[in-house]
């Protein structure tokens, strides 16, 4: 099988190349040919009106859940089976939306994500390639706990798998979570917007505790992603050696300089705040949740802009599940709006995201890599031979509406 592409967005060189033919061997890219298309025997997919990019990567998803009420009561009304089946639905929506790989950074029902990954890998259901965190490592009453209930309510153990309160307990939690099939570790370093009673600005783990997670995960060859809004939590996690800071809402310049120096990725869900504010107002989410959304949305965008100035590595992650799954791509244009070039924004969701994952089989379209790709229709007014990325890619706003095809492993998803 082959695909004739109007343009290929090369996220390594930053160029858009007209008239490219991609040859596939099984689920991999066999060759990338430019110029006059050769005569081909097998089936050829005509993407001549489209710009083709590598399949997109979202580094921050929660496929086995979706926020409805702005509080955690509904989690207790869902069984493990519910979480798994909701995950099946969301995996389909995610891959349909052009995201062929995700890093799923935590499930309240521990390991529902790992089961979903297994179902996708076995071909039982359609979904993206998944890197799974399995559960949250969080302190008692922390941002990764199911909080907000009265003190005499016992939250089931299955929802508290990674609760840990010392270096030793953190190490044990990492061993248990990795042993149950996780690919990475998610540590909750500060309070969270949606967890009642927690303060997003406040640190929750000591630097030693986070370092315990990093060291122990390292024994499995795995990275740690740290949820951190507040500056102190970001600094502790960065110094402890985490791979990425999630959210980064109140990052000060010292934190950003430290991240740039250490090569720590910033994965900031800079689009979701708009959706949450609108939806939360409409559905009358709790006042505490609304206050925390409003307090963190614009500060996060400001931190993102400053992160670019500091040269912090940016990975694309949307916190899907906070908003309805399948809308991930809206954040691409947001990256451009906040100061990235269109090529850089694409890199954050392809090349750089694959580097953050440590996955050299996705992220670019090159021989040997998975034939995961997205085809987006280019306006008829654009010169067919154009090599100008700004012209062909625009400001990426058309990506949400003009996506025509998604291939995962050379198989057409839609
Ligand atoms: Zn999240």
C-alpha cells in the first residue's frame, strides 16, 4: 500500500514538501519518495489535496473517564467494567480525531488503562497506541485522591492504589504499579483543580519522595510525569528528575529556567480551561472548582508563553477527559496563538512528544517507523507547489475541521 500526499510536513527539517509518495511495508513506512510519483502495483490512497503529518500524540489523556459534574461523586457510581467500556468509546473518539498515540496519565480505577491498552494491542477494539500510568501516586488526601466526601465515607481501595506517604511507600507504589503493567509513573506533586480540598499552588510531596519515584521507575526503564501547578512543586519535581511537568500553571521564571536547564518537558493543557469555564458555568459546577479553574487558566497561558522564551521543551498534552474526548486537536491552534510557530506546534505533538515518551517508533514519518499519519485538506487557494509552511499549514485552525484521513499502522481509521 502507498499514499500520494499533496504535501508532507517534515517535522524534523521543518519543511513542507509537495508531491510526496509514502510506501508502506505492513504497518511501517518503507520509503518516502519526493517528486514524480513512481508507478505502483498495490492500492494507492489519494491524499493529493492534503498535507500529511505524522499521527498526532497527546501526552496527557485520561481515556477511561470523562468529567461531567466538576466533582468526584460520579466516580463512585461507576464500576470497573464501566471504566473499561467508557475507555473503549473514548479510545475510538481519540484515534478518529487524529491522535494515534497517547500517554494516559492516570486512571482512578487502577489499571483500567492497562486493560484498554491490551484490548487495543490485541485488535479487539480500535484506539491509539497507549503509554499507561496505571494509577496515581499521591499523598493521603492529595490531588490524585478521590476527595470531597465526608470523613466517615470510605473510598474503595481500588481508587486509592497509589496513595503513599514516605519515600519507602512511594518506592513500593512504583514497584506495584510497574508490576501491574504500567509504562510510566504519574506522581501528583501539588494539589489539583478538580480535587476538592486540595490547593493546586501547594506542594504535596517532598523532593526526596519524588526522587524515590524517579529512581525506582528508572530501575524499570520508565519515566515519571509529575502533575504540578505551583512553582515550589514544579521545582521539587524538576530537581528530582521527572521527565515532564504536567500543567505548570503557576510556574515562575526560576522554575522555568530550571526546567530548561534540566531538559524537563512542559506538558500544559492550555486549551481545556476555556471549555471547563464555559461548561462548569452552564452546569453549575461547585464554587471551589470554578474558582480554581479561573485562577489557573490565564496564569497557565502566561507561564506557557514564558516557557517558550526560556527555551523549555514543549510536549503536547490536553488533559482529555476534562473535556469530551476527541476534541484534542483544538489545542494545536492554541499553541500557535500562544507564540509557537505552526511547525513548532506540530513538533510538540509529534517529534518532541515521541522524544518525551522515549518512543522512537512514532512521531515522524521515516522508514522503519509506524505508518501513523493524519491528512488535512489544504485550501484550494494555496499554490500546489508551495513550500511555505505558513501557507500550507496556516495557523493550524483548519486542522480541527479539515481532517480527512487518519491512518494507524497504514490502516485507515476513518
Ligand atoms: Zn490530567
